[in-house]
C-alpha cells in the first residue's frame, strides 16, 4: 500500500535565528522580508505566533499584534544551508523526495519498510536526527497520498507525528476549513464561502453535478479533494537542479546603493556559490540574476556561458555582464568579454573596475548614454556612471528596438533593494578550481573589498548578511 510522508518545520526561520543568537531564545522573534516596497512576515516564533503574528502578514500588522516582538531581517543563505542539511537527512531514506519550500517536503516511502521499518519508525528517527544535527523541530504526517499527509503534518503539532489510517481520510479532513485544502486559493475559497460552504465536510456533502454546474471542470476536482482522494505522485526533485544566493541591501533612502557597492557584493556572492559548486563537484550551465528595486519592478535576466563554469571568476564574469546590461550602465563594444582574467577584475582598492587596463583583455565599454564621447564619465571622478533614465534612445543595431536607457544623471532614487543570483543547469565534474588565483590571493582581494566598503559606506553596509 502507498505511504507518503510530509515533513513540516514550523517557525523554521525564526527558530534558526534563535539558534544563531542565544539572546533571542524564548522571545517573540519575527523574521521579515521587503517585497514591493512593503515588509512582510516570513516566519514567526512560537512566542510571537501566540500573540497573533502570522506568516505573510505585513510587518506593521504583526507589530500591532505583537508589540514586544523582535523583528529580524531574513538571512536566506543561512536558511537554505539549514534546509539543505534537513533534505540531506531525508534523502537517505527514499529517492522520492520532493521539497516544497525551505521548510516543507514530501517523501514517498512505499517499498522502504524492509530497509528502515514502519513509517512511524522512520518519522521518529528523522525527528531525532533533525533536532540533533540542525536544531529545529519537525512535524511529520503520514497517509496514503500527498493531500492528506500534508494536512496531517499541520495537525500533528510541533515535533509531532500523525498517521491517518487508510479509509479514514474523509473523516479526518471533514472539520478542516475549505481554505486548508491543497489547490483551493483565495478566490475559490471566497466563492465557496458565499455559497455557505465553510468546512471540507460540507463540501464533501454537495453532489458532484452541482459542483460542476457551479465551478465547471474544477467541480470534479473539488469533490475528489473533499473526499481525500489525491493521485498526484511524489516527484524526485532532490538534490536540486539549482544553487542560489541572495543579498538584501539596507542603504538609507537618501543614499541609494552605488554600482560599485552592488558589484562588490556580487563578487562575494559569486565566491560563495563557487564554493558550493566545488563541494558538490558541479558546474553551472546557466546564470540568472534578479534585481529588486525600491521604486521599479523587479528585473530578472539569464545568461548561458559558452561552457559550464564552476570558478568564481567564471561566475562573476557572467553575472557582472548581466548586471551591467540590466542596469544599462555600460554598452559592451567587444565580444571578448569572457576572456577577462579573474586576477585583473579588481582595482587596487578591491572593487571591480569599469575602465580598461593595458594588462587585461577587458572589452571596450562606454556609458550607454554617452556613446558619442567614447566613454567619458561626465565628470564622475570615481569612474562610475550615475543612475539615470533618459528618453533619448541609445544607438541600436538594425532591427532592434530603441528603449529608454540609463544616463549619467538622475535616477539615483531607483534604489536597488535586493540582489539574487541563481546557478542552473548543473552538471557533474566541476573539479577543484580556486576562485581567482591562489587561495591566499583570493582571500586578500576579498578582504580588500570588505575594507573598501567599510571605509566608504561604514559598518552598516556590512552588518547584514556579509
């Protein structure tokens, strides 16, 4: 008989913050993230949840519910590392492991009983290992399908385990609100509530033909869900096919992040990702960069290198190229971008340079809004064009459309809020490749980046996630 387990780590991010910072233990901790100009709750500790703080609510609302709450910005790299550690533990029991998010995963253990015992034995051993090695509580739900096991893990309570016997799925789901059913979103839930249907049991009592009349083809699916029938398979999605990292900037509103600061952080992120690739013996065949702004929509662009990369030099070369094209700061005049040597990508002060060096094969680049003057920076002494948008289109190739491009002027208020880098299309055989030159030289250059940022922007720029 099929057996599916669902693992759920309640208050995952908040629990990790309490582990990292012992002074937060036992206190109402609320982890937040900026999105679209607003701050939302990512995770709330049990103490904060007891006062009404909930995931996805705004930080302002959470502050009213939990006035003595301690609000902490999200540290995604820490959470991903802990989540990977948990998934590594789970992957030892079954190859059919499907992570839903950082704190949730499905696992099909059908056929694994002769190796690891009953589902209860597996759940008990997993909970013990996760709490010992990672330090966070994990709840487990066991049932015949994904739908019911997911509901069971939520009902199990912190560090609990709940198994639903075959044939009792409808009875178990009956008291749940209809919005708790997997696949029912806010709009469908609102329509059901308008019809007077509040619980799963009430939904199950409605004849299928009436549901089809009201919801069309979706009516049949709603009927199956209310009866606890789910034939969806657990997909083998671990280990993941991507590796990512993210950084959120905390610059003052009247002092937005400069390009040099963003590229310095991008350099550090590439070095971190290269280390992960080496640990997994992988190479990346695609790079995706995502920028979030204070006053502009988020932008995402991908780049496929000529050959898979695994060194920080290769990753940084492609990522920096995407960043400059996305921001429109520079216009690449040479196709030899990929031939830049990593040891020459830094100035003496540790920050990446835009200007050419006679000792390197840097491409010929000029500010996008100042092509006619051959790369003049319009009086910018640091060599970096300022943020700005111009209604004058930059020169384009035949057949290409003209779009507004940044110029040396006024868009300093654009305000980059966060920077994310994803490595995809992973392939085996990355080999051991040091980041730029020798390991000692690499550390010296990265230390120079840190010192330059500290001298120019102060300790505040290094206080979050560096």
